[in-house]
C-alpha cells in the first residue's frame, strides 16, 4: 500500500532539494563580506526604525489601487482571449462592454489628475 505513495515522496524530496540546494550552495560558495550598510534593514525606501504611524500621501494608495484594477483587467483578458472563438459574438460584446467600463473609469481618473505625481 505504501508503494502507491512512493511517487509523492520522490516529488516532495526533489521539491525540497530544489528549494534548499541553491540557498545552501550560495551560502557555501558565495563570498561573505559583511558591511554595516549591507546588513542594515531596508523597508521600501523608508527608515526601518521610524514610527509605525508615519503618514503616507493618499496618492500612493490611489496609484496602488489603480494598478491592481488594471492588473485584474489583464487577468480577465487572457482566459477570454483563449476561448474567444468558442464564445462568438456574445463573448466579444460582453468583453467590449467590460473594457468600455474600464476605459471610462480610466479616463475619469486621468481627468481628475489621479495619475499625476507631483
């Protein structure tokens, strides 16, 4: 009965080796030249030990939300493009409406200046 799980065990062992082997090889073979600047914590361009209640500009979040919105648009376009022939005209019209709504939102944000970083 355990012979049925041998392939899964081999898969897990290979996956662990692929995950850990490059890291171990890098630690063993790579040069180690510690430097205070290189060993210092770095968090997204901000000092790591400032207050956690530091204020951010709202435009930072707005650009992030817009990026996610248009990234999701692309995520919906790939599967639609794969099955476009099967969907026919109805699929083309549905995706055109979807893209039209997103384009209207994009133009609105552009006119409001949400994409301008001063």
